[in-house]
């Protein structure tokens, strides 16, 4: 005998909470763990986001410089070999002044050392579900973007 699948109301599925119509923004995903990067990229693309993916901070900077359009959010692992997520954001931000940042890490102690330069920065702890990631990403995307002095003078 087969039983129907029980849904946990506290843990909605990705498709219940987020439709592709909510996506469309460009996410620069920086994650050195290939399986996490591929799974995250798949979730984001299925929900309509444009995803630029990189396996390192250096690669992310090169991708950001080649990208002709706006990058709405940097989704970066904090703890990576070579250039970490914070250093990566600091290198990309001058060319993407309204960049929002969502840092992820399995180490909660990183949340207390993130820079606060008037830039929307959010820490998100690994492991996470697809629905939780999408909810946090929407929160970041709907936050006020950083404004440069030049733009506020207009």
C-alpha cells in the first residue's frame, strides 16, 4: 500500500514560494564547491534568474568585467581558497556600484566580521534549502541598493 506524500507546511517547495516571474535579475554566483555551485545555479535558473557562475573570486571578477549589463546581486561563499567572498565583492563593487551581496558560509562566525560600508550585505548559513535560498535572495534583491555619490547628485 502506498501513502500519499505528506507536505510539511513549514517547508514549502521551491515552486510553491517562487515562480519564474519573480526572477529575471542577474546573479553572480561564486562558489568553489562544484556540487553546491551546480545545485544552486540550477535552482536559480529554474526560477528565472540569469546566472553567471564562477568557481573562484578571481574568475568572478573576470566574468563581472566581461559582463556588459548590471549584476543585481553577488551570491558568494565567504571561505574560498585564494580570494575570499569579501575580497571578491570589494573588487567588483567599483564597477557595479549598486551591487547587493549575499554571503554564504558553513561557519556562522563569519557573520560577525562582514564589512558594513553602507552596502546591503546579508549573511546566509549553509546548508540551506532551495526555498530558503530563494527567500533570502528575494529579501536581498528587494533591499535598497547602494547609491554612489554621483548617482545621488542627479
